[in-house]
C-alpha cells in the first residue's frame, strides 16, 4: 500500500533533522469503518500514551486500512509501538510500528526552518514512485478484448498533478530569457537532451533521457528565480 502524504517512507535521511521521529504507522485496520469514526477510535486508544498532534487517515482505495499517528514526543510513540501491536480494533489485530520519516506536523512544530525542504523532498519521492509505477504499467500486456476508453477531461487536470515524465513544461518564462539561457540552465542537470522554446507564448520544454532525470531537475528548479528580474518560472511536466 502507498504511504500517505505527510509521512513518507523512502531514501530521505531522518537523522539530519534536529528532532526524533514522533510518528507511528498503524495498518491492518478495518477498511469498512468511516475515516472520521476510525480516527476518533484511534485517538481514544492512543491518547493514553501522550498528546496526539495529528492523525492522518485517507479514504482512497490504496490508503484504506492504515493511519499515521503523530505524537508530541518520541517516548510516547515508542511506548505505543511496544504495547499496542496486536491490539484488536473492530475485530482486526492492529500492526503498529515507527514511521520511517518525520511527519510534516513534527517538522513544522520543532524544525520549522526545514519544513519547505522537507515538503519538497516528500513531493519528489512521490513523483519518483509515480514514475516507477507508470514504467511498470507500460510493461504489462493489455488484454486484447478490453475496450479502449477514450481519454477525456485531460485539460481539466491541474499542471501540478500531471504524471511525471521525461519532458518538463516551462511556463511564465521572462522576456529576457531565450532558448540559449534555458539550455544553460537545464544542461547543468544529468540526462539533459534539449530545450524547445516557443517565444511567442513564453513557454518551453526541457527534455531529459528519462523520468528520473526530469524529476531531479524539476525539484531543483522549484521556486528558483530566472532572468534579470529574478522572476519565478513555473516548471511542471508535459501533458501526454
């Protein structure tokens, strides 16, 4: 199952933060219980171990049956893991373990100066996972008898939620920035292939060898000023 936003497992090094992980991951929960009801039950049970800052549970199919509980101290989290693994809730034995990374709530409260970087890294990890899933999906054979459904509404998807791919879409390019400038910016990143610039629309495309290289470049260019006036260029993925 996918881990949920706010607490993401992956290659982010938790030791670089000045605070310990204070979040636990609970799964094997009853999926048919409404999320708000489940959160109330979890709060009632786990508040015995200390103050609960946040409980994260989602309704999507991939995220049902699991939750993250953020305490205000590592001691509370460790005690909850030690004592609550196997506790039965709604007829199912809970599995409880420490989260692998910090929650947004912990960083915001105890290391607020690192919150923006923490969120960017979380988004990058999410995008890498989406790219990996898309790559695996392409390798799966399509059943011959499965009707192909026409794609509709693609333009309604916000740019920020377009699936990662190897081409970056560049918008709001300042007037004093041209194709050579864009090339100079993006050729500094590994896997760079080319830039295509549409001056009349102030947009462009930066193509890389694969999705992973594009994700790295997009993360690095987030909120970076360009041009003489230092304007922010919007960098997303090309719609496909």
